[in-house]
C-alpha cells in the first residue's frame, strides 16, 4: 500500500475514535500549591511543628504532581489514538473516489461498455453490518464500511453489483454480481425499521430512518440493501442522516419495470 494511502487509512480509522476533552488540572494544581505553601512555611519555622509541616507539604506536593502527571499522560495517550483524524470533507471526498472506482470495477465485471446508455448506474449506499459509526463536526453520521448496491438498467434486463467497501483501506471486502431479465422480477419491497440501535464513540444511540430495499425474482433470488431515508422533521436530534440517492434509485427501477411491462406485457414476450 502506498505511503499516502497508509496515512489515509490511519486518518479514517481515527475518525471513528472520539477525541478526548482536555482534562482539568485545577484540583491537582491546588494540591501542589498548598503543598508548596506548607513546605515553605515549615522551612522557615524550626522545631517539631516545622518538620511536620514540611512532611505534610511535601506529601501534598508529591500527590498533586503524581496525579497531574498520570492524568496528563492518560489524556495524551487517548489524544494520540484519536488525532489527527480525517476531516468531514476528506471523508466525503474519499468516499466519492472509492465509489467511482467501484463503478468502474462493476462495469468491467458485468462487461458493460462505458458508451452504453446504461453505463451510469443507479446506486444505493448504506451501512454495512456491525460497522463503526462517527459523527462529524457538521453532525452528519458517517460509517466505516458501506454496503453498496449498483443497478445497471439495460433495455431488457437489470444487472447488479453489490459490495462491502472498507472506507479506511478503499478495498471491497466482498462483492457479487447478479443479472436477470425484467420479466423475472416478481416484487420490489421496502421495509421500514423504527430505529437502528448503534454505538457512536461507545455511546448507545437510536438512529431513526433506516429502511431495507429488496428485489425478488421468480428464481428465488433476493437482493437486499439497507439505507437511511430522512423523513423526520425533529430538529431536536443532535445528528443528521447521511445523504442518500436511494429514493431516486428505487423510483428509476420501478419506472423501468413499468415501461418494460407496458411495452411487452406481464409475460415479457
């Protein structure tokens, strides 16, 4: 893997690790300050009382310093694990680049010429199962692994390419192609799930708007993909769903099926 891609992988992985808040050291500073005052007082006063004050002052000073050092060390360790991370703009740009590569790979696998009218596919992009989640500065939810489904709508059949994209590496973890004539498509289904329970930076969050699109054929084939579609007008939520072209894609598939069946009839002959 090239050096710049290694750095990209690190930046993307850290995007899904929460940056720790800078700790407050006031309590430790008070201890050290009090210890220093007692130490100075004891040194300027002879006798048993001064000695005891010195011991107490030294103990407070040492305790405050050790606690300060430990807290600072923990913070720096967590900060190094989370920073520097990719910006929201970088995450979106890299996702676009990888999607473009996936489209090229899909065309090659399905043997679709770029000059073909169906060469520009329709896409549904959703979260892969058990993916990591993060929330950007712009409050948009983003995920580390994408379940991407492409539809190439030719004149007589639909060709699909589905893969899991790992955004950190830019690699597809698995993929599959399926092709079948329109006449074999028996049903399109959209199932709505009330909420998706996920963990963002370790915090349990209910994310609303998850839907599952499924395409069924007479040959017992089924193609499914999850996506998010914004329907809520609740402005109190502290997150924004990622943009999706799923609704337009599903409309395009339905339209092409209707055109085909209007032209050739239900039998497709």
